[in-house]
C-alpha cells in the first residue's frame, strides 16, 4: 500500500516535470495559473541541476534530463525499502 502510494507520487512529480519542460517551450503559457503552480513545485528541484550543469552554449539546457534520471534513481531506492 505504501509502495503504491509512493509510486503514484513519483509518477505525478515526473509528469509535472515533463509538463514544466514542455511548457518552457511556449513562453505565452508562463502566466497561466496552472503553469505557475507547476513551476512552483518543480523549479526548486530543477534549479539544483541548473547550478551544477549550466546550459550548453547558453541555449541547450540538459539539466531536466539529469533531473529525470536522478528522480528515477531516487524512486528505485525509496521503493526498494517498502517492497
């Protein structure tokens, strides 16, 4: 039961990260309440990786890919304790 709930939380957060990344491609959506909600909860996590890995050439930001990868690793570690 706990493992399923945690899995759902990780899935929801991964989806939020995905929405944030896709939404960043469309600047006109930044002012929408939904996107501000998503940014409020995902930007602190993504900013950790942006500090470590600056955009390549000032344009290509690979920090979300590293964020997705680290989130998957964290999910596997956390879920292994509850299975």
